[in-house]
C-alpha cells in the first residue's frame, strides 16, 4: 500500500489557509478535483457566530465533500477514513488542541496518536493549523500553555509532513517540500 502524502498548512486567523487547503485538495485529486474526499471539522459550533462560520465554510466546499464533525477523536477517524477516501482534510488542528485542553485530555498522548494515524494507508492528508507563536505572549497561564502546545503540535506534524505551507494575507509560501 502506498503511503499518502501529509501536507500541513499553517497561518494566522483569517489568513486564507482553509481556502488554500480546499484548492490544494482539489488539485491533488485530479485536474477536475475528482476523487473521494473527506473533511474532518473540529469546531464545535456553540453560538451564533461559530455557526455562521461553519455555514460560510460549507459554502466554500463543492458537493463532493463528505463532512465528519469530530472535536476530539480525530486519530481513529483518520485511520477509518483512509480505508475509503482518497484525501482527508482536517480543519483545524488548533481547534482540536483547544478541545483536548478544555476537556482535560492528555495532549501529548493524543498528539502521538494523531501522528501515528498518518503513517498507515494511502490517503493524502491535509492538515490546517494556526501559527500562534508569532504574536504577543499570552497573559494567562492557560493561554501560554495553549501557545506552547500548539507550537509543539505544529513542529511534530511539520517534521513528518511531505509539504508545509505558510499562508499570510491569502498568499501561500511553501516552506518544506519538493519545489516544482
């Protein structure tokens, strides 16, 4: 079984990383964007504003996407989806991390399970994550812990990723991978 590619797309809030991830996903499948594609959405829409965000993101996707809403157990879901899908898009790792931390889960253990899930199967996996280490130092201990955990998570995923992009102001910059 061939190993699928792992692609990490980093950026700040509203940087255009999710739109770039969708475009990248379509290009990976075929020039026409055909193939079985799954989206793992990690946001738990609890209020009007987050529900509106979900609605806008759904509008951006074509009808070929099958969406799975999962805020915690994404590693086993990725392993299961690899059996049937050509491409899996996870949007986003930092929301997943937030869910883990607020749920008092073992972040290191869950991160290791996530990383192991990429190594099995032939599906390409595209992961979207916020780059939170470029801003001010958070005031609260929880904020600093989140920033530190997000940095470690992004480093672990970037280390094994075949390609890594940084998106700023809607412009992607490839920072790891074969340059074509």
